């Protein structure tokens, strides 16, 4: 194992998981990357400001990752997952923490949604066992009519129109 990989694993292990009570940082990230702090999953709108959030924090207090999720019936819904230190495995740890919290809450499945442009997100979730469970054509266009601040182009300049739902059995 390379020294860089070992250092990353030590850093990940030293991260502290906490409930996020002040969501201002998460909301700012959502506005900057998505144009809104509301997310649509399974054609239901969730306001990240109003649902549970978890954070991973470095020993110096800096934020490493944030995630927002909620339980609805027997399903948990991952509304946002942001690693502030990409490429270090922190997003994987954050997802693992959300999975554990969803299981503890009694969820049978965890669902997530990505837009048609989000190739990195689609890859990330599938590599972690998520399977495609729905395609919502023109969903983002329709949602943008309600929340006009949602970005129109995303990854590599791809126009955003559709939503893909993924899920994993817990």
C-alpha cells in the first residue's frame, strides 16, 4: 500500500461524525452547485433545510463531508451528499454513515437521485451497490418551472433535463 493511501485512510478514520444542526454550510453548497436547497427524489420534493443532516469533521474542525437524508415509510432518501475533499474516500465514508443511520431507523431501502449529466454520481452509487430503479424524463425541466434557479447545464456542459433514481437494499 502506498504511503499516500495509508495517510488517507488514517485521515478518514480520524473524522468525527456529527448531526448537523446549523445547516448554513450545506445550504450554501446546495445553492452553489444546484441552484436550490430543495431536491426531488421519487417525484417528492425535500427541502434540505428541513430534514436530517450528517457531517464528517476533521480534527481541526473543518468540514470534510455533508449529507442530508430522510425516512419516508420504509424507504430512506439521500437528498444530498457533498465531499469537500474529493478523491480521498470521504464520500464513501459519508455514504456508509448514511446507510448505517437509515438501517438504524428501520429503512429497507436507500434511494438517491442523480441528474442525467451526473456521470461521476452515477458511477459512485453503482460502484457501491446501488441499482437503477427509475428514469424520470423531463423531470428536472418540470421541477425548474417551480424552482427556476436550478442550473441548466452540469457536468462537462451537459444540459440537465432528466432524473435517474438509484436504490440499494439495506
